[in-house]
C-alpha cells in the first residue's frame, strides 16, 4: 500500500513527488525563475503540489482495493440534525397557517407593526428603518418574541424580568421563568405558547398593571403595547393554542426520542421506523382532528410517544374553551399540513436514501451518525468550538466576546 512503511512504497512516493516537483519548477520557467518567485507564491504552489500528490497516491491505493473494500470506502451517508428538522417543520407549519387566514378570507391576527411601519401606514410613506416593503409581522411567533424580549431578555440589563418575578410572587406565590425566546433555543416558542395559554390572564394583568404605573409618564411603550394587543387578540391566541398543541403532541416527544440520555449511543441511521410513525401520526391528525381536539382526547393516542402531556393544564384550557375560537380546528389542520410537507422534505435523507436502504449493519455502524447535533449546540458547544479555534482563550475573554457579540 502507498501509505505503509514498506521501503518499496516509500520509494514510489518519493519518485512521484520528485516528478511532480520537477514539473512544477519547469512550469515556473526553470530553477532560477522558481527561486526568484516571492516566498508566499512558492508556498501556495507547494501546498497545491502536496495536495495533488496525496490525491494521486490515494487513487493508486484505491485501485489496489478489492471490490468489497471499495464499497466500504465509497459508502457515504449524510443525515441532518433531528432538532433542526423539528425546528424547520414547526416553521413550515407556522408559515402555512399564516397564509391560510388570507386564503380563507377571515380576519387574521392583529398586525404587531414596528414604529417605522406604523408611521409609514399613517403617512403612506416608505419606512426609513427596517425592511422596506415587508409585510408587518403578526401572530403567535411575533408575540412570543415580544414577550421574550420583555420578560426574559438575553441582555439582563434590559427587559422587565425583576418586575415580572415580583408580580408573579405577589399574584401566584411563586416565580415564573418565561421561556428563552430572546435567545436561539430549540422549541422555546412552543414552550412560550404553552405558558401564555396557561397563564394568559397573568401576562395581560401584568401589562395592564404596568400601564397604570406608567399613566403619568405616557403609558406603555410601543413594544409593550404590541404585546398587550397580541394577548387580547383572539386570532393570535388561536395560533398560540395551535403551537401549544403541536409542541406537546409532536415536538417535545420527538426531542425526547432523539436527545434522551439513553439514546446518546443510538445511531441516527436507525430512525427510519420512528420517522415513518411521525409522518403517519401527522397524517392521522390531518384526517381526523378529533384525535387532538375531540371530545374524548387521551394523551395515550394523541402524543407521538403515548406519554402524558408536559402541561396538562394548558391542554385542558384549550379543550374546554375551543368552541370560543371558531377557526381553531381549521388552523390546526392547516398547521399540520404545512408541518407534514416540511417533514417529508427533511426526512428524505433517511427514508428515501438508496444508499441507506441497501446498507449492511456493518456499514451503518461504520457510518454512525448522532441523531442530533448537540455536540456543537448550546453554551457547551460554543465553548468547545471557541477553545478549538483559540486554544489560549481565557474564560474572561470568552465571556467578554459573548456579551459584546
């Protein structure tokens, strides 16, 4: 083999290297011209030469392999992160649901416009700030973003975290930590939607209380007014309920499947049956929404894994008051249709991969893939990647970089 320590292989490598070096010098115009080149240019050409030698040696070594060995070398499987798949599926469902309001010609969620958009709407001018010509944002995701910025801001010097905690202690006797939608966190919007559904009155009363306190100073600011408008809008609350149902029935059970500690050693290439069940469960709810919001709903048949709800109180609120929201059932079906379409796209790497279908157990073991990309995500993943890029970085420098980013 050309990568062994055999003297004959070493001689072959040296001969190839000498031939390619000679060819490189001749292309430069001879030895004198080669020596006269700037050091940086010579270094670049030498690196390219080494790469060409490696490719040539690799090709020669590959041609000496048996057919079975070539099949193992050529076996390549790519699978994406399951948490990103769920994130994109949720986004696909949300976008499909947002379009359905206009398609069905019903009143959509209240527009939660920025100051620039609001001024432009009043004066019929193009806004000077923000995305020009962009439609105003609305709906559950925009509301959970606003509440995250107000009640759990990623910058501890901003937001109303302390005031909200004090209000919760006075009202409930305990503190509530709002989900971290102000940061990039998996499923934070689903958690936030469930929390708002569960304690809608609490968040509304908190903003009304702030409005009373700020009465002499001009009232709520623009962001607080938008948050209050979203909380009191029935169409927006309809979307919040859909997000909560999808989160507890699909997203959270699926994340437990791929991220639970006892699944850390599980091969992501073996998720075919689980993904088939996931698609079938979506289709079953689309065909019969009563599975999720019917009169005899049971977590045993509703959740993806057949385990209890993560927040049964929020589910009970949705089921008890569903008839107050006439578009809830249609929005639920539309959301699941959008999510299913996205899931079918992002599961092709496993379900419709011909290389994986014909792979042997040995090949699947050799191509082991973690179900989720947790090693590169979150604070620990950020720390690991930073230390890999900057080995001499101190912890204080890392904190300063994160705070000022």
